[in-house]
């Protein structure tokens, strides 16, 4: 297993600092948000700066985040989304990422068009050298649970179709770990690990409610045991969006997170 940092965990830090901190803490990789890269370029930086920082710290990029709106728009607006997808895919591929996260619609509840749209993204990905991976978001109105996400991946009927897993979204949507047990390991692109607020019920939480591993109510050991059972052992990222943690020393936060990730995995 390669242990990675999703940069949302230390969101206020500048991009190159995030990479430096991940390297200092001993992570194997870092999961980048492409908007951070665009922001770096907008501040007179270069993509080469990011590539050099990754190489200097020996970090892989398991995936980049994200392509959005592909399930929301129609007609000429959808053509614009595909143009943006091509740009983002090319940037992600340049940074060495094998996957880019494809985020489902926020408000739109229909799902029947998503397999076809996802096939469009997969074709663009093949042309640009990166694979879009399907995401479910527990507090979105569209694809908010593991069962729907896995069904759409299957209905897409494309050998490159994959699913990105997230402990928080699985728990917050009350998804069944038995379903996780039925997903082939080769169809899982990456795994986000996080814990949930200890005093709020599932289905009521959103991103800021994520807490440090071991300080919430998710049975992370049980979920990791299922991943081991099905043979998934590629990459996982610590992904938190907690403002209290953002206010603390970032190196301390991510060092604790790495230690707990490794301990959880070793104990399964």
C-alpha cells in the first residue's frame, strides 16, 4: 500500500508547500487538486515547478481532482465541459497521475444519462493518457451512495471504468460493506480514508465534519479488512476538510494522519 496525502487536509497552504510538507512527513504520494495548480500558474508559477517539487520529494500522484459538470450540462454547454475535461486530463497526465476524479452532479437527481457521459470521459482519457474514475458524494442529490456508483460503473460497460472509494461517503450514505466486498479490486482506482464527526448521525454530515482517523465513529479497521480481503492494496489518501485541523501546525497534522493510516493498515 502506498500512503498518500490529499491536499485538502492542509488546504490553506500554498501548493509547493503542501508538496514539501508531504515529503517531510514521509508520504509516498500526494493527491493534487488541479485548481491549486491553476492558482499556482495564475500567480506566475509554472507547471515545471510542480513537477520538480514532486520529483525532489519522491512523491507519486495517485490521482488528481477533479472534472465536474460533465453530468450537469447539455448541448453546447456540455461541449465546453468536454473541452475543459481535455485540458484537465492533459494536465493531470503531465503530472504523472493515472487517474482523475469525475465528480457527479450536485443537484441533478437523474442518473440514466451518466453511463453514456462517463464513456465520453473515458474516451477523452484514453486520448490524453489518464483514466477518469467515478466518484460518489454522500451529501449530493445525484450519486450519493456506493450502490448507485458501482451500478453506473458497471452500466458504462468500459474496461477502463473504475470507482474511487471514500470511507466517509460510504459511512455517511449508510452503504453496505457487503457491497464493497463484491467489488473487484481492479475496479477500484484509489481509496480516501477519513473519519466522521463523533456526535452527528450518518446522512447528516458534510465535508467539514470529517475528523482525524480514530477520533470519529467509522469502523475504519473493518473497512480496511474488507479491502485486504478483496485484494486491494494500491494507494490510499488521508482526505480531511476540517477547519480546526487547518488552524494547527500542518506538519503535525499530516504526520499524525500518516502514522494512524499505517497503523490501521498494519493491524488488518
